[in-house]
């Protein structure tokens, strides 16, 4: 009986910590997300590239991130305080 409890406890730990590790691996650092969205590889995101990143990437969100108002996002503008 003690052995069964030990095995179940070990299995529970693997499940709990295994799922956490998988979620951490799925999250991309911001510069990697920027690079994936930058389809033409010019180092800037145009509005259409930004919007392809998901429904939260709206024109208003783009304009809010575009600090110098040049119509393109640099990795610094896209990532903001996240990039370090």
C-alpha cells in the first residue's frame, strides 16, 4: 500500500511539473514573436504583419505602440519594457 501511494505521488509530481514545463516552453520571448511576425524580414512590422499576430493586434494597438508614428513597429516598440 505504501508503495502504491509513493508511485501515485511521484506520478502526480510528474504531471504537475511536466505541464508547467510544457507551458513555459510554449511561451515565446517577445523578440522571437516579433521575428515570427516580420514576414518580409525588414526588421519592422507593418500594420498587416502586426494584425496577423492575432485578434488583440488591432490598428488601435498598433498606433499605441508606434512611438515615433512612422507607421512601422521596431522590436523595441513592439516589445516595449519586455525586451531586455
